[in-house]
C-alpha cells in the first residue's frame, strides 16, 4: 500500500453570535465572521505506522479525525488515502437504536463481503469484544466503556487499511486494553496504519512512532513521538506557570489569530511547491480549483507519479525493440555465413573438375571426354554433400551455443535470485526518523553502509528522509 498523505488542510466554520454580543464587542465583530478550526495541516502516514495527535482541548484534534473519516469536508487541501478507513470512538459512529449485534452485521454488510467471510468476521468480533448479553441490547443503553469495546471491535476487524482511534483507549479496562494492544500491533505488522488522538500521552507513547502536535489549529511540531511529547510537556508546564492575566492575554491573542487567519497564505505555500515541480502559471487556474474546490488527491504528487511511471515504461519498450533488432541481425549473420560457405564449396568443386579436364586433355581426347562424363555428376554430388554437411554443422553449433548461453543466463538469474532472497531473509523494516544517517544505522545494527544500500537498492546519491521505511539486518 502506498504512503497516505494529507496536505494544506484547513477548516472554517461560521460563528453564531448573539446580536447583543455584536453590539457590545470592541472592535465591532462581523456577523458572518468565520472561525478557523484547522490552519494548513499536513502530514503523511506510512503503511504499518501509527501517528499520534496531541493538543489541548479545542486545538483541532477531533476536527482532523472527522476530516480523515470523511464525516466532515475540509475547506481547502488534499487527502490521498487508498483503502478502507475505520473509526473507533467512545461516543459516536454507531446506530444507537440498534443492538450491538445489529451494528456488527450492518458494518459487515457495508463492507460488501461474501457470506462465508462475513460470518467469520461476525464470530471474530463477537469473541473479541466479549460483550455477552449486551450484544442484544440497544446501543443507547451502553456505558461509555461498553460502547468503546463494540466500536473498537468493528474498527479493528472489518478490513481496515487506516484506523482512526478517537479518544477511545482511555475508556477501556486493563484486561481489554491489553487485548486491544495486541490486536493493534498485529495489524501494524500486517501494514495497517493508525491515527490515534488521545488525551492520555501514555497511549500515544506506547503505540505511535511519530506524533503531530496541534496548537490552535496549526501544526506546532510533527516528528518522532518522544521529541514531540517532550516539547508538548514543556508547553503545558509553561502555560500553567502563567499568571491569570498573562494566560488570558495569550489565549485571546491566539483565538484572534484563528478569526483573522488568511487562507491565501496556505495557497502560497502550495504555489511554491507547484513551481518547484515544474508547473507554470498556465497550470495555476487548474491548481487553484483543485485546492479550493475539488479537495481530492494532491495534483502535484499524482502527476509526478504519472511522469515517473511513464519514464519507467519507456526503457522497457526500448529494450524490447532493441532485443528484436539484435535478434534479426544475428539471424541474418548466421544465414549469410552459411550461404557463403555453400558458395565456396560449390566453386571449389567446379575448380577441381576443370583441372582434371585439362590434364586429361593433355594425355588423350577420348579419355578426357570419358572422364568428363564420369566426373561431372560425381563432383556435383560431392559438392552438394559437403554443402549439406557444412550447413548441418553450422546449425548444430549455433543451436548448442544458444542453449549454452540460455543455460548460463538461467543459472546466473537463479543464483542472483537466491542471493537476494538470502540477503532479505534476515532483515527487518524500520521507520526513518529525523537525524538518522546510514552510518548511524550501520553502527546501530552491526552492519555496513554498503550492506544497507545493497538491501534497499540505494545508489550513491540516496538520502534518508524522515518517514521513509527501509530494511536493515536483524
């Protein structure tokens, strides 16, 4: 599965202001003023990776989860995610008028699975959630913990590619939390990605390789979980240490920024990216429409992938054509050699015959006539036999040479395949973090830089980037 990505995500909602508040406000407020919940959020998620989302209340965590789940449409930006997205929450997503069992069946039917697989999933979810008689009760009668169990069971089992966990882990008892942890790890090993928004940083630290910190709708930091959580903790302690007037002034300033935010600043970032990838001003109307209205996949990344795909296909076509031409040339050369060989043999035969005729003429005319009559058919027969023998030998030699070359090519390919398989057998995948280098990874995993490059097919100019997934020796 390809890397999932969201870029330049913003979300605004109109403020619902009371007329008395509008009259008292200094300076006066616009009745149709917008509040920007998210301001230019971008992140990427690799298959098998968990990304945490942290922030204080009102920072935009739930809005981001809603946009990823598809329940809310972003104002601007792009979402590139292939595959089924499941969401688990402690208070939303289930039909509260139906029983727990009916909710499970409904989720399986929406996934459009065959009956055999659907029944298998139903039994797996029932056994995993361990709800007992609560399965036959309406969901509106569930406690928050029972609701979280059912929501998690459905999200983790019904064929997910990306699972969104929305403040659900903190509502589980210890026994079920352990069971969920084991299931999450198994899914990550199978390539399922996770986005985990939780107020309990322990859950973020336990499950997530990277974390995004949202502050007043903006990305404050996105990187390795431990580094982000340290900075987030410093910020919380700093905020607590402020006096009440200082805290109020700070919060008022930040809230005002969310009211006066100019979304064109985010579009300017997108324009810079366009020009870096070779797009021109002629492309800008199309890009502007994609940014503000279409809200689909990132056009820059998608068109870049198309160009790469075309470049990959071109060499294969050229190689096939070259192979065909070389084959034709080789065939013509072989035919020419055989033809020249036949011609030389035939002319040599005729030359010998003429010498015999000249010698016989010197001795006697009758003998010459008799010898001529006897030698001509014999010479022709000998010439034809030699030509046929030469042609057969040349064909046999060509066949043996081709068979030998094919055998050597097969042996080399097999040896290379076995060598590559042996090389990859004792490796493991890791996620690249900021600051990681090939030399550091080689020292950490007791190997060499050349070995890591060989395993991952890297060239001399290959650079490590945060979020990349590579293989290293175990």
